[in-house]
């Protein structure tokens, strides 16, 4: 229907189409949905003429599956809901603040957003509490409170609440944090990550101990052996995938708005580091749609440029028409106007070009693609600033003295569901499998990759070329190399899965973490 495949239509019907109170569909085809979204997002335009013009451009881009915004924008546009996917909420060392954050997290989850928290400011378990003459229960106990709150909020059945919990490696409770998910029951609505400092890595490489810091007074609260802590992290990640690592000093060194204070946490998938109360609106361009066999690099750079300009304007408009769940979020969102334009369909594009994902040629093309995207997105934001003004905090950013509409412009998000709607491979990931069955809500979807299927029909009984490569056939090092290529230009972060075989050892995980640090 209207160019969307059967699986895309099932997803749209289950999760995105507007419904009546009794569950009957108001929207019944993609054009109904994308008409609603484009109409609402174009409301940010200043004149009726501009509104009409951009509504048509936005609509065409989504209907052609060239560009898709993040899921909350599609579900919430024109429905008095929040359109952002990512938030970071502060959690301070006071009971009042902690339970205010619990409430705020519930409000965000109700609207379909994911939240990140840094628990490092909470005093360690066993600390003396002067006011009550009691003993502090520590950060993990409050993480569990937010986890329970998340469990209770079902978000209308479209998106379950997701969280990122962060603790600094120099917090006295770090060991308990690393191992808390070992029971398979604790914090199931959380991804957890250790905020790793450069000082810790230096201690690790020199086989030294490092200082633990009490957040209550900033004083040294003890020492710990860096190797012992790292081994605990690695063993835990090997067992159950948690914790991840956030190289927090690197995040802050590269943050375009670092003058505004430190970034402490990210959204649940890690692609969006954010200041306290900051949000981000994401959208992705389906780069496989720009394959052009007769053009330079077999790629339509001119049309890609036009879509980048459209994407930056679309996401900036979202900031304007958005209904934020909290006043504080509204204020910070409009002060920095951070957007996250990214890509999907990259693996499909490589297959069309006959490039093997883990080849040098594929990485070289990836580097060219992401540099072009960054340069043109920055230009588009500068042009918007001439028309609409710079973001209010521009003087507290790397763009001081310049015109710039958005503090940051790029994010490479996972694009899980929106890439299924667009009918392309997700994000910058290789193809997971060329034939796959996946569960969406209560149903199953069976996918045979269209490029794989088309090749088989043309070459019955023949072996596939080596560029039909799946994620599990690519070494962890080559996964990391591709992530590093994209991260070079991205002014937020890159969500990327590093696939390991079931036979991977604890040492393999350790090497990957250290390699990631060394690759920056």
C-alpha cells in the first residue's frame, strides 16, 4: 500500500495510526499518518505560504521513505503529546529531589520518551545522614525505585519505558552497581553504564589503584584496584550484557556546549549524551534511497544534500511545536535546540555498491558520507539561524561569535522500528540476518531481505557474493572500526551493536572495551 511493504503496514497499524477511544482506526493508510505529522510540524513556519510549502516537502520525504522522525514524533504529532525520544533528568542527593525525579520520569515515560540518570551525586550506602541521624540507603536503592515506577507506566501499549542508569567509576558503591543485575530480576527497565574517567584508564594501564570520591563532600573515600574493578565490569558484561562503559571525559571534551557544565548521562541506547533536563529530537535519512548507479560514487549527493537541509528544518520545527512533559525540559530544549539527524539503510547501500561491510573501501565511503552529512547539516543550521536566530546559549558553545541555530546536529540512533517502516537496514548496522523472524508487540514478522531475494531470483543456485555479509560474520574489531569512522564527525554519539559469537571469552570483551577507548 502506497509503496510501504506488508511488515511496515503491520507496524504502522499496531503502533502509529491514530485511533478512536474504542480502538477503531481513524488513520488507515500511511498517507493519513504522514499527512498528520507533516501538517503539525509545518505549524512552526511563520507564514501560511511557508507552512504550505514545507508541509508538502515533509510529507513527500516521509512518503518516499527518504526520511523518518523518531517514533514519538509520529505517534504524538497533533495529539497534544511530547515528540522527543530522549531525556536526561538530574537526580540529586536529597529525598525531595529523588522523588520529584521519580514523578518526572513517570511523566516522560507516559509520553513515550526514554530517560537517562546519573546516580553519582547520591551519597554511598551506609553514609551517616545528619538530619535523621540514620544511614543512607545509597544510589542503587533509588535506581530500583525508578525501575518500579517505570514498570507501572505502560505508555498506552506503544513503547515500554526505558532508562539508562549511570554511576561514576570513582563512586564508593561502584562494585555493587556493576553486579546488581546478576540476579536477572533487578533493574530490568534499565541499561546500566559505568562512567569511566581518563584517570581510571591510566590507572588500569599502569596497573595501579585509583581514588574513590565521596560525592557528599568531594573528599577521597578510599582506593580501589583499577584492574580488579575492570575485571568485574568485563565479567559482568560477558555474563549478561551490562554494564556498558561511557567514556565520560571524552564525552565532555567533545561536547559542543561544555561551557554549560558537565554532561553526566545519556539516553537509554547511549547515542544521545545530554545535560540535565535536556531532550533531543531524532530523525534519520534512508541513505539506500540515494543509490544512483551512474552518479559519482554511485550516490546522488545533490538529492542527499536537499534531504539534509529538509531534515534539519524538520527537527528544528519539532522543537518549536513540541509539548514537553516538564517546564524545565521546555526551557533547556529551546535554549540549546539540540537535534539529532542520522542515517539508516547504510548496509543496504553498501550491498547495492558491491562493498563488503568490513572492507577498507566501505569504511572510506562511510567516512565520506558522514563528513558530507555533518558539513551540510551545519550549513543548514547556519542558514536557519539567519532566518530564525541562533540558539539562545550560542555564546556558551563552540559556535560563540557565529550564527548557529542548533547546538548539535547529528546523532546516529538505532532506528529499530523506523527502519522497518522505511524498509531498509537499521542505522549503520550490517544486516543482522538475511532471513529473520521478529516479534513486534503481540505478533510475528517474517523478513527476507529484498536485495538478497532479488539476487537469488537472478542467480538461482549460485553462491552469494561476499558483500552479502551478516553482523555475526564481522569481527568485533571491524564493527568498532566502522563506529569510529562515523563518530569522528558526529557531535553527539553513535549507537552501534558490537556482535560477539556465543563462544566469545571474557578476554575478548576486555579487548573490545580497551580498543573502543583507544579508537576514541
